[in-house]
């Protein structure tokens, strides 16, 4: 077994074990903690794939977001510590049916899809080594992401990674094709977040009590 | 690290790097505890430890560590045993993960990342989970209050910290910590703290926020002795308690390290016009590492100095400092730092014609 496979199985088994523990455990704070480890394991899988930015974002957004979940869990159970949540037989049945359907659907898609990735291309070894980002320092993740979000997207004929492919004489072999980037979705997301921020501040502001005798 | 075609040698090398970093974290924690006692002693006009190990009491921390190792490991009857046991380790892992992307010298980093700054910000904020798990799992009111204060404090202080980190990144144009430090080669006027007025103020704001995020006094409300016995680690004893302290001192150095890399020229002395590792190779890089570590220690020393000089804030004052002063200040700094290059370039062109 290669080291890559070893780390993959280690991470995958840990992630899945923790995910099952989220569902099975009856203490709300413990469930949040297991969710924390599940999301951390997914971040590890991203790092294993060489997707450094996605991995860091996974930690920042999902693992960081679990903090609020844990805090709410603690606040909900602070009155009577370690309160347990017992699910009834009907809830278990319904959950199993929904979960089973989802697993079946995903497994069907997984096994029925024709997986013709870069391996079937003629440029297979090249694009694979680039995709795995053999040197995380030399990879241009942030620069590419920034350009794409500003509306500049360069697409190469043999893959979406804008690394100039050069032949033996160091001449560029393929000319990148300019495509429409993601400036509009980026701006929409920004406006959306600002609206959410303003709304949260509005909801959380200290209201002056109206109608009470003192005011 | 991608392991597509990894050899056993590369795997061994990765293991050695991790071992060196763990050793560094633990040994520097021992050193910092001793330093903290000496600094506290001097500031309070006494000597601090003097006896253990002959001169200066330099073995005091080792003696304390041995004492803590043989102490009884208590778990309260009302504790959630799993979370209680897990807390210290989660805290230490969070503090240690940041070191993976922290360059000590040119290329002297366990894993040079393209998104190093982003990764460090993400990982540093996970240390709080250990505190919350420990505080909640203790099954004690003091510990729970301490943990909840810590959660509120960390969630608030994360915002100005991230905003302040963005300001030198605007000047540098990269998230790669190694590159950012490389750009500050030469005299100390090339350091990003002196790049423009906004980065100068941003350094002080970042250092304040960093002190708060390490839960150091005057922001150590999570373990305020006068109000909460000892806060989140009230119920901890022996080795688990020691691990919490190692995590705290580890994150102090990593926050100082980020400040040094982003603002204070990284491993450059600020006097030589070239990077030592370019001229002298390995020897130069060792000197670089020493310079970086000393710079980090100086910032850690300032944190201790502040701790033993200033009185502790109240929890409402801590939150007000963050949300009413530091957050608007860092927003204004970010805006100013974005506009600064435009203004400077416009003036320069106007002056030329």
C-alpha cells in the first residue's frame, strides 16, 4: 500500500467513524465535538489531495463555525448538565430510510458513472502531477482564485489549471483561452453577506422598550 | 503535503520535521515558564527562582514539571470524562498545527504553503476548542463560566485579527509567509511595519489582539483568579494542566512569529542589505533561524512585561475594547491601506510631470 493510500484510509475511517458518532451519541455537546472531528477529517482529505486553499477554508469556515454550535449546545444544557437526547423508534426508522435512500443514490452515481478523468487523456501524467500540486509553495492557488473572482479565467486545452505547458525548447505549447470568470457571483455573495451582517446587527441591537411606564 | 509519489525517505523527513517542531514547542514552553517567573519577580522587585540548578534557578521549570508528572490525576465525579480528557490534547494540537506553516528561516519551514497566512489564521482559532471542552467537561460552574468567556472573547477578537493580517498582505501581494519575509530584506526601513502609516498602526493592533487571543493578561478573563478561581482549568491537575500551559506558551510564540514575519522583517536582521542564506548557505540560514527565534522571544517577553504591569480588564471592558475600538480601527486601517498605494502613485506621477 502506498503512503498516499495509507493516509487516505486513515483519514477516511476516522472521518466516517466520527460522523457515525455524531448520529449515535446522545449528548448534544459530544455530538458537536464529533462533528468537529468529522469536519477536521474532511479538511485533512483536502490537504491530502493538495487542495491547500480548500482545506484551509474548510478549517476556517466549517471547523470554526462548529464553535458557535458547541457554544449553543453548552448553553442549552447548562441548566441540567449532560442532558441526553433519546430518539424514538419512529425517528430512528425515518432517519434510516432517508439516510439509506441517500446512500443508495450516492453509491449508484458513484458506481454507474463512467470515470474517465485525466487518466484517459494523452497528457495524463502531466496534469496529474499538476493537479496534486507536487510543491504546495510553488502552486498558484491564491493568485488563480483571485484572478478568477475578478473575472479573468484562463482555460487550457488539456485542463483547467493555468500552468503554461512547455515543450522541449521551452516554447509555450498551448495558448490559454480566456473565458468569463466569476466576478458577478463574487459580487452577489459580497452583497448577500453585507445584507446578512446588517440584518444580524438590526436583530441583535439593544431595543428601547416601548410601552413600558418608564419610557 | 501531497503524497502522490512519496518515498519512504520523504516520509521519514516529514516525521523528523514534526519531531523537531514538537521539541521546539515543548522546550520553549519550559524556557518561557522560567522566563515568566524571572520577569514577574523582577517587575515585583524580587528575585524569582534562584536555587534549583545552581545559577538563576534555570532548572526550576523542569523540577515543577517532574512534580506535576507525579501528581495525582484527578477527574471530578460530575465531569464528562471523555471531553475532560480530550480538552488539553485538542488545545495542544491546535497550538502545534500552526507551527507546520511557520517559516523560521528562508525555506526553513516544515511545509511551505501558498496559503500559509490563511492556514495559520484558521488553525490558531481552533485552540479555543480545548478550552471549551475542558471547561464544559469539568462539570463545574467556574470552569463553565471561564470557557464561555473564552468563547465570546475568541469569536470577537478573531475579526480584528484577520483584518489586521490583511493589511501587510495588501502591501506584500502574497499569502506565502516565506515570500512575505523575503520581500523585507535589507534595512529595517524595508520592514512592513514601516511600509506606510497604516501598517505601523496595524502592527500594534495586531499585537494587542494577538495577546488577547492567547488569553494573556490583561485579557485573561477565562482564568480570572479573583472571580473564577482558575477559570476553565479549575478542575485540572497534574499532567493535563501542564499540557494546557504548553498550548498557551506555544501559541504565544506562534502569534509572535506571525507578527515578526508579517511586520518585523522575519529572519532578517534589518542591518544587512542581503539575505544571509543567499550568501552563506546553511550557516547563514542557521543565523537566520536564531535571529527569527530571538525576535519571537522579544515579543513574548513584551507579552510577559504587559501581563505583570497592567491590571486585568473586566469582561465588559474586554468586549468593548474589541468591538468598539479595535474593530472600527482595523476597518479604517484596512481602508486606508487599500487607498494608500493609489494616493502615493498619483502624487509620484504628479510630481514627475
